[in-house]
C-alpha cells in the first residue's frame, strides 16, 4: 500500500490561492513551512492541523460521477497523492517523503470549500475529501516521494 506524492500546494494566506511547490519542509507540531496553517511554535498534537492530503483518485471520481473538475490546489489540501487509501490511515502513523505523520481524521468537505469552488463539491467529496494529519517528525516532502504506512 505505497502511494506517491503527485503535487504539493500551499497558500500563504487563509483564503489565498493555493500554489504548487516542488518540495516543502514539514515541521512537527507546526505544519508546512510557508503554509497558512503553519504555527510559529509547536502546538498540541491531535488536532490534525499540520498537513492535509487528498487522493487524485477522489478528484477523478468527482469528475466522473458529478462532472466537477477540481485540481489538487482547488481542493485546498496540501498534498495530492495517488495509489494509497488515505481513509485507512486515520489513527495510523505513516510517512510522506522524509516526514512522519499520524492520521487524525477525515478531512470532510465543508460549505467554505464549496463556496470557494462550485456547487456539488460538498456532496461529491463526502468520505473522500482527504485526511487531516499531525506531523510528528520533521522532514522534507517532495513531488514524487513515497506515501506509506509506518
């Protein structure tokens, strides 16, 4: 069950545009350096605010089943993956590139995401909107890196 990082997207501001980067530094308890949710100092673990991931297959399913095209960046998730079931990582440790993470909860779509994208996204991504995780060991994450259970 090894997947790959297809894209990395970060936004410097809360509602700012998510922009692609080739690599990023993941900081334990803080998040992705340069991202809108990156904390200045380590925060409590267990919130799932450090990194968000979404499967490319989920976005392809959204298009096939609902006719909605949404890119990894438009999904507002940090890391676009392929070949790994992210839902199965809730409560489990896993690695993304050099970083070690723990899956906290599903990143279900919300009204805010739908307002920033288009009608139907909320319903189309239910139970496949991605994964919220904590970073528990610093490390670099790059496009092409492996994503695998620990």
